């Protein structure tokens, strides 16, 4: 009798295990399908704030890169290759501006997987000009906030991951060292150690002057997407940075510090508001900052930098909320428009970088154990 019971229990457990595997496979398939729909909608509705090679497209196609890397779905690869050919593998045209090399994340990825169409010459020229030729911003010329080369925190998503990838490609640490030098300038200028967040630029750094900007509740202004750029960029940097690089510990520590603070500030419905320290000012969450946060936190779990039992509930909650921002057409709504400080969004507001953030988030959620 006992043997019969044990056999029955074994059968039940086997069926339950197989059902669990099927459910997990189905869940991953659902995420991938949502990602494909988001990309298809975006490709049918292109938007260029300046040009097809501008930073908005750089951030969007960074999401397509991550989608292909995690799923190997050929639809994502086809989109990347077609984009590169249309762009003739060019960067945008300002060598002094970190935004204008973000598109090269896609080119470097295609090159890394052996695509023979890629021409890295424009990217190499941009990197040389940016790092090793005179630039006004390197010596503090420009507006008040432009005291350094990367004077706005968004820049930490745009250029550093490209430079890290390029250093690996060339097997040359000098590119990592230059990246680190400029990264530290931005960190020292904009990172608020008390709040463990980045000011978007010096206009939002509290100096004690009467002109200091604050939220209506008196708190300092920390923009969600700005900090999303940084956390997402850190994940991209750390993924490619050699484990034995002399400054790697700095990036891991900063990543963990920001991740803990971001998790702490997550609203109950899962989506972060555009103002991190004044969430009550906004009735609804915002998809681009939340997408980058979800990507960063999930990446940290998947790569062993963040404890799953602590962070997994946060990313599951935010991913559920992000899915609710996707319309039946595939469009990702609730994306704040191009800006530099907290502003509202609505269910129909969208930008291509918001789609990119959604794809990046999905690319790690599909791998989440």
C-alpha cells in the first residue's frame, strides 16, 4: 500500500513539475511576443528628433540589441541589420556630444556576432575625436551646466557602454581608462551621496543659493528617467567590463547602491513617477524610467549582483505594470516626452526610447529564474 501511495505521489509531482515548466515556457513566450509587438509598432512609426542616428534611436535600438541577445529571435536581428545599412553605419555628427555615439551600441553588437555588413570606421572616428581631440566641453567652455565633457547624467548611458565594448574589441585598456576618467567627472559633479541618486545636471544640484530648484514638497529634484539612464548604463558597462579591471569595484558598488535606493522608492503600483522624491505630484507612473529601472534590477538579479529574494518582487511588480502600458497595437504609452526634469505623461504619450526601455526590461525578465 505504501509503495502504491509513493508511486502516486511521484506521478503527481512529475506532472506538477512538467506543468510548472510549461507555465514558465509560456510566460517567457508571452514576454517575447510583447517585445516583438513593441518593436513592430515602433518600426512602423519611426520618429527622429534630429536624425535616424540620434540618441533617441540609439536608445531604442539598444533595446532591440538586448531583445535579440536574450531571445535570439531573428526578427530583432533583421531589424538591427536593416537599420545599420540604412544609416550607412554612421554616428550622429557632434563629436563632442556623448549622445551621438549611442547608435554605435547596435553596430558593435552586430560586429561582435560576426555580421559582415558592419562598417565600424565612423564609430572609430567618433571615439578618437571624442576622447583624444580637443573639445570645448573638456575645458569648461559653454553654458553654466557644461563644466565637463559629460555634464548631464543621461550621458552615462550613451557613451560609456560603447567605449567599454570598443575597449574589449580592441583589447586596449586605454579606452576603459578614458571612459573611467570622464565617468568620474560626472559622478563627482552630479551624484548626491546622501540621496544615492544623480542630479540630472548642475541646474538641480543644491548649493544653498536662493535659486536652488526644489520640488513643491521641499525635496530635491531627482528625475526618474535620468537615474534610469544611469542604472541601465551601469548594467551595460558591467556586462562587458573585464572582471579584473582595476576600477570595476567602483561600478559594482555604485550599481548596488543605486539599485537599493531605486527599489526603496518604488511606488506600490510598480511604476516609478517621473519625480523620485515627489511621487505624489503625479497620478500615474512613467514607462521609460521604469523600464530602465526594471532592466537594471533584473539584470542585477540575473548576474548575481542583487539578491533574488530581495529584488525579484520589485521587478515582477514593475514588469506587470509596464505590460499594462502596452496597448493592443504594441505601442508603449505613458512615456514622458524628451526633457531633462520631471513632467507628466499620459496613456498615449510615447517616444522610441520608451520602446527601447520596454525591450530592455523584457530582455532580462525573459531570463529571470
